């Protein structure tokens, strides 16, 4: 009976991240519109957009290979697994033993790799430009992410997210290194999700777009799957910040249904606060030139290196 309950709880987390991802996108769009004194679309509009795309016919280029057809599902699968591994409302789930920061980073890197390949597969100029830019940004974002992982691992003694959350709950303290890691993770999250000031997901300006350039040739259900994967990727970074830096409300191992319900409610509140802060940041910041993005990501890498250096220096004193 306990095994069945664990399966149900783990399945509930997988469904939760899948269901909340479009809602998070709709909430951010609604908040941005309200802050700009516009009415804005409904927070449920992303669900309608996905359903409309699922009903449309898929249009493929004549020279599209099997990779172009398979990439959306590979990207979706890798992103969904990564998002489901990050603890959301509880830390004692069945597959939390595999919720490792390095594994999550590797899954995101795999999804990015196939997206870049799909952008180049058809041979259009926009797809090639988007893939080259994505690869250039990833060459800085991934080392920055690894340095942030090192900072967290040196403080908590593990890269396993369940142990990190438990350590943060048991040792509430202010650390400069953690602050630097948090800022660096936010920078990486903004760049990885193509948000302002790195990219503008609401436009298709060919001179600046990155993510949209790689998926410009997709349509129908393929585009719907990719858009849903992008929404889950944004949710994943929100979940990482909540799990590592704001773990309060997470249900411990062996918790009952009431504790998990409270954890789910706390998780939704964290998403709402994070979505509001992201919307406020985006309307307060202008989009930067694409050639300045490496400097922006380089700041995250330097913050990770500085945080690691401070930890080594403080322990040697």
C-alpha cells in the first residue's frame, strides 16, 4: 500500500509541473499587462493556444529529416523529467534520489542540444542564426550553472536536491556565497528561458530572436510540444530557486496528505511571487543587444567563481 501511495504522489508531482507550466506563463503575461495599465489576456490563454496548435495540421519542409520530427518529443521528455525531479511540494518522493543538480543540468543541456540541431536541420538562415546564438550563450551559461552548483554543494555537502533542502531548513543562515549563487542562478535562468533583457518572447524580430528563430519552421502539435517544454523549463528554474533558497513549506519524507497539500499550496505561492517579480523586472528593463549577452552571462560565471573562492577562503581562516 505504501508503494502505491508513493507512486501516486510522484505521479501527482509530474502532473503538477505539467499543468502549472502554462498557467505560470499566463500569470506573468497578465501581471505585465496590469503593470502597464492594460487589460491583457486571460491567465488561461496559454492553454487555449496549446489546444489550438494541437488541432492544427503539421506542415513540414521537404528536406526535414527524422531529427526535425523527433526533436520536439525528445526536448519535451528531457525537460519534463528534469522538472519532475526537482522537489516542489515534498522531499520524500519516490524518485527524489535521482534529483541531482548535475543530472538536472545535463538533462537541460541535452534538450538544448537537440533544439539547436533541429534549428539547423531544415537549413534556413533564421534557424542557423538562432542555433549559433543558442550555442554561444550555452558555452557560458553551462559553466556558470556548474559553478553555482559547486557553491551550493560546498555549503550543503551534496548536489542532491532533497539533502540541500533539508540542510537549508536545518541551518538557516545568511551567507554571501549563497547570495552570489542566487543572483547567478537568476541570470542563467533569464538567459536560458529567453526572457528580457536577453530575448523578447513576445516578438519575432529576426535581428535579435534566439529561441523563436530555432522553432520558426515548426507548426501544429510539434510547436505545441516545444512551447509546453519551454514553459516547463521556466517552471523548473522557479522550482530550483524555491527548493534551494526558499525551501520552507516542503513536506518531509513520510509526511501525510495534509502536509503535502500545505506544501503544494506553499509552492503555488512561491510561483506567484516569483512570477510577479519576473514581470516587474521585465517591464523595468530594456532588451540588450545580442552581442552584450555574453557579458551578461559572464557576470553569472564570475559570481559563481567568486562565491566558490569566498567559501575556500573562509574555510581556510
